[in-house]
C-alpha cells in the first residue's frame, strides 16, 4: 500500500528548491518551470518510493530538468561548462544542497514593483506557494489559459532582476494581504494559504510589520466560522455568535501583536491588528472598547492618510460618540469610496432616519462587489421599508 504525497511538504519546499536553482545561476523563469516539473514527478514517484531527503531529491530532479532544457538553447555550451566545473557531468547529488534560505528573496522577487498586483499575487502563489496554475486559476475563477499567460508574463518580467537585490517588505506584505482578502474559491483556500505564507515570511525575516500582518490575519481568520449563517447569509460582526470564534487563534494573534508592538516601530498592519484584537477581546458587541478603537484609527490615519481608513473611523466614532458625531466624521469624504453608502446607511439608521437609511442601503446594494454582501444590504433596505 502506498502513502499519499504530503502536499503541504511539497509546497513548503518549493521556494527553497527554486531559490537554490536561481542561486546556481538558473534563469528564474526556466528554474520555476523545472521546479514545477520536479513537483509533478514527485507526486508520481513518491507514493511508491518516498525519498529519505525530499529537498535533496527535488533539487536533483529540478536541476536535471533545467539542464535538459538549457542544453537545447544557444547558451548550452557556456552553461554546461559552468556545470561541469561543479563535478562530472554536472550532476548534483541529493546531499549537495545549499543550506542558505532563499525564501525571503523569492518573496521580494515575486512582489517586484514592476509587476501588477494581480500578476504579483499569481507569481507568489506559484513560485513561493507551490500551487499549480490550475489551482490558482480555479481560486480566481479564470480560465487556466488566462492564468498561465499571466504567470508567464510575470516570470519574463522578473527574469532579468538580480536575485541579490534588496526587496521592499511593504510590497511583499501588500501582496500577501491581497491573497488573504481573496477568501476561498476552487480547491485552494486562499485565506489559509495566505496565513501559511505569512508564517513562512515571519520565520525568514524579523520585522514588526510582518508580525503585524500575521497577527491581523490570525485575528480575522479566527472569526471565520461565525461570518456566514446556516443559510449562507452574511452575519455582521455585531451579530456573530462569538462562541464560534477560534479562541486559540485569537490568543496566538494577540501574542504575536503584543511582541510586535513592544518593539515600538508602529506600522499600519500592527494598527489594524490592534483594532481587530479589541473586537476579539469584547465578550459581546456592546462591550467593545470603541473609544480605544477610535484612537487606533487615528494612528492609522496618521500612518496612511487613507480615505478608506477615515471611512472606517467614522463608524467607530459613531459607536463611541453617537451617530451625529459619526456623520460629522463622514462629512467631506468622497461618496464614491467603497462602502461609503453602507456606512452612511448604518449611521443614518443609528441617528433615527430610517427613510434615508433605506435609500443608502439600496444604493450600497447596487454597488456591492459580492453576492453575500449585496443580499445582506438588500435585506437591510427591505427591513427598514417594511417597518415604515
């Protein structure tokens, strides 16, 4: 009887193996193709014949695939001469594996500023996450051919980038947060994948904002089971069954956040995580410390200047100081902002104006970007109209 392949092990080894090939001089695009070939071969071979050294096995197979491909190119002679200097025939034994962890450089490469956000996300999921093109396409609900073209263009874009160039941590974190916010579709849970990749990044780099993002993901993910009702409807935070929240994950997120904040290098992800922690800490919605949440939003406004942050702050002000104060905080913001109509509806209802609130809820429903949110907003508008 054969044992199934540990897919998480394969995906965890992917960036290490890719990094080794690139460090040896392989072009990024060609190296990534060779690693994918090695992963396919592992899935075929390992159930019947599992290797003693999985990483060494993958490096050996991927390197040989890379050599096979490059021998057919014009640069064959130059590459083979370099390989031959390493040993007879350029063969690499499984034990001959660098212990240098190149994962961090791969994150930076896949989140290169020359890439569009969608391309950076796709390349990160493939090269660092070890997902197949089919899995990524299914997660993003696009044809596999479309995703293959997107990934190919991204690989060509970064192929000329030096592997030892310093990267931008903020760009990497934005890409990972994009992955997290995509949620779940297809056979890959992108929320879980984003948490896994962020854990991996936190292990590779000691940076408070990396820890802040990990804490934020954990605190949000801990509430996942309570976000949707039995009928599939969206459940707002204030109405969620807090008994369904994952207290272990919340405790981990808070601990990660506290360690990051203790370093006194505040960033936007740490501030967002602090807000999420305050929500998680409240035994009930009416016990939420909204005053402190407003203070954290003030920090976020200072750090980012983001109109979206100001919009969310208006909700917090409405809870801390009353609906009129929230509406005053909302004044002056652009009505085209995402979720502006939903915030205006909530504050208008809280202020005792159901007619205006129903109108804003209907407007928010028309602008909603997903079915769950749209249906929730439609029900809110209908509730107020029927009550009137």
